[in-house]
C-alpha cells in the first residue's frame, strides 16, 4: 500500500524532503512505518519520542493499522518567539 508522508521542521530535514510516498505491506501499522522510515533515514530514528504523528489530519498516540492512500504527518515540536 502507498502512504504519503509529510514532514515538518527537523523531521523534514531528517527525511531530506517535505513529502514522500512510502510503500508498505498491507496491514502495516504505525510502528512499521516508523521502523521503515528510521531504516531509510537514520537521522529520524532518534526523534520519534518528540514527534507527534497525525493520520489523515487526526493526531494519534496509538499504533493504528494503516490503510493505503492515507497521509501521515510528522510534527516535531516547534520553538520560536
């Protein structure tokens, strides 16, 4: 199944892009997506504890099973003034 991953701030820097399409096996969950992204983009591996994840615009702290054509947003904390 194909998923669109959009990344912001430090997650975007770690991925080297603000958006990418990722192919995962049907029935994969959010943890599988994290493992796949960490394997392909090692700079992202150490950031997961700080990254909020939204699936189709809904923040989740769970490990949902993903469906094809969903959008996964990686939202690191943002600082500023």
